[in-house]
C-alpha cells in the first residue's frame, strides 16, 4: 500500500496537524510504503516572503523528523526539489473543469477571509492532485478539511484515465473520525489562521498560557459537567487510551472537579508528551546540514518514482514527439 501526504511549511505546527496527519503518517511507516513531503509550493499561496518560506521549510522538515518520521523507512522530501510535479500539474489542468475548482470550500473560505483570489490559490487543488497522482498514491491521510481536495484529485484522475487509459491510481482519503477536527482554544476548528492553536514546540510558560485560555462554560466546581461539550476534554482525550478517557469522563459527570484542575493536568500531559520530541528537535536544529542531506536523498528517491509516471504522461499526451 502506498501512502502519501504533505504538510505546508506555513506556520507553527499545532495539535490538529499532529493528530490528524503527522502521527498517522509516522504510524504508517511501519506498514506501508510511505511518501511524505513538505508542501512549499503550496505554502507560496500564503507566505509571500522568501526568507520566511525557506526558514519554515527547513523547520517543518526538522519537526517532522523530530516527531519520529524515519527517512530510512520512508521517502521524505521537499516538494520543490522534484519539479516534475509542476509539469504534471499543467497536464492535469487540462482535465480540470473550472466548476470543480470553484466549488472548493478551502478556496472559498480563504477568499472570504480576505486572502487575494489569485491563480495560485485557485489552482491549489490541481497542484495537490499532481502531488498525489505523480507518486501513484493509494491512501492519503489528511484532516477533514482536505477531504474535498482528494475527491477533486479522483475526479481529475478519472477524466485523464478516461481519455488516455489507466495511467493513474485512484487515491482514497484516510480520515480518522476521532480526530477529524481537533478543536482550538475557543472550541472552533484549531487553525493557525484563527489564532486558537496549541503548538507542539514551545516553552512551558507559553504552553501553560495557551491552555489556560481554553474557553469553558460557567458551571460551578461542585456540579457535574458534560465532557462532550467541553473543549478541554476534547483535546485531553487525544492523549488518553479508552480506559483513561472513561475515567476522566466519570470525573466530569461526578461533579466536584473544576476546569482549572483539568487544565493543569492537560498542561502536564502535553508538556511531558512532547518533551522527548523537543530534545530530538534541538539535536537536529544544531545540525541543519544533516537535515538537508536527508532531504536531498529523499528527493532523489521521490524523483525516481515521479519520472516514471511523468514519462507515461508525456508519451500519452504527445509531449514526446
Ligand atoms: P491550518 O488550518 O492550521 O492552516 P493546515 O491547513 O496547514 O492547518 O493543515 C495541515 C494538515 O493538518 C491538514 O491535513 C489538515 O487537514 C490538518 N489539520 C489542520 N487543522 C486541523 C484540525 N483542527 N483538526 C484536524 N486536522 C487539522
Ligand atoms: N493541502 C494540504 C494542506 O493544506 C497540503 C498538501 C499539499 C497535501 N499537497 C498534498 C496533502 C497532497 C496531501 C496530499 O494540509
């Protein structure tokens, strides 16, 4: 089974990114052929500053490695190091009806938030389709907000295959319903653009501050509380197994437990969970040349697969003459 996903280097990583995508990818390296990349072309749609993008790219790669991505068990690279993806994106553009892109929620959301509606933003899903199809991916682990993009990818692949024969594998999104949408501090979807994130790597003081900001209802300490309506619980449960979740649920329902107390526990849990990864991250940050070397090797492996697909596409579409 070939599994592929990418993450944009467009800001600090948060719990939503980790639980819906990064953790799944790291788990998949044990049972699948894993393709994982840093989507820096995509990040150009929201990071119009070269220095920031370059720094963010290396940082995102470092973070992924620190969290446990093993370059020996996966193909790990930076999107722009395999330029073949751009040629495929162009070929696919010709099989992408305007209406398909006009319906994309992610595009509409971004425009409604005031981001300029330029061609890069509009064509974003075509480039994402190229990422997925170039590597003949079968499974794409993503958060719920990316599901439509994988469906668009399938639509484009079907159109292309109808014209030229079975060139592309049709991918399936993989969405874990338990973590499909991780809530942020205010209970809305956790997202860097809403400023409601709990970030993975930060000092204790900032982490505590973020957790203390989680919005709760005014139920008094002694009264029973509903865990399903509580953002602290929804975040805390991501770190707990079924038994531990049940125990916490009982404490909520019994009353006598204040939100401050659970927040304090959540703080300690998150801090301790990420501490070993933070140590690994510090080591990697001290040796950026090592990270670059890993990425260069990954790009080489990725390019090998990319060229195979692209050469089929070039033949079929008449680019080889
Ligand atoms: P953001 O919304 O913070 O800008 P991205 O769009 O960069 O995050 O998302 C990167 C990955 O993390 C995607 O697979 C996306 O689906 C997932 N993701 C982001 N936020 C959440 C969330 N709150 N819950 C679940 N998955 C999320
Ligand atoms: N659009 C994805 C996001 O914002 C990142 C991405 C780019 C991606 N290309 C991809 C994810 C291909 C999965 C497969 O998170």
